C-alpha cells in the first residue's frame, strides 16, 4: 500500500514519539508499504524552526537527510496537477501545508497517515 505522511506523523515516527498511534507506526514500519512525503512536510518543519515554533537536536539538513534516507521515505514532487486541486479545495482546513498534502493525496489516491480529523472533510482516506 502507498502511504502519504502528514508532518507530525513523519516527526513522531522518526523521533519515536509516543503520540504516534500503534497502528500508524505499524503501517509505516511495514516493508510492504511505500511511504511518501510531500515537500510540504520538510518545508513546514523548516518554517517552524525559522520562526522559533520548533527545534531539533541536530542541524536541520542533517536531520532531514538522515530521517528520509534511513527510513526509506519517497519524496512526491509537487506538480501542477496537485496544485490545480487547491483552486477549488474547500477551506475545511486552513493550514496551507496540510491543504497541499490533502491535494496531493487526492490526486495520487493515497491514504494519509495523520491524527488530524479535519482531513476527514475531504475525499481522502485517513489512517491512524
């Protein structure tokens, strides 16, 4: 199965945070599943670090390189067909990073691994 991870899911998995559900961890650890990340994930983390809302224990670039490579995450490039969905996407969710993740998941027909129940307002499958 293809999985699309939300930002907090990615961070909680990589950092071993107990807020990640057992089901989400099992899905991500299952080698039969392909795990995708939007550039919105690492963009959001970089923005939050730059404005002081988040901190890492190691340099950002080192953390991201290691986290992505060691866990076999696949970057799904942002394409015009993804952003086209944003032109008509209802504003059930106002976070621009999550809106892009939702749009990409809709186009690619991938379930999103997220705790965020606001994703349920869109035509995506939310796994948690």
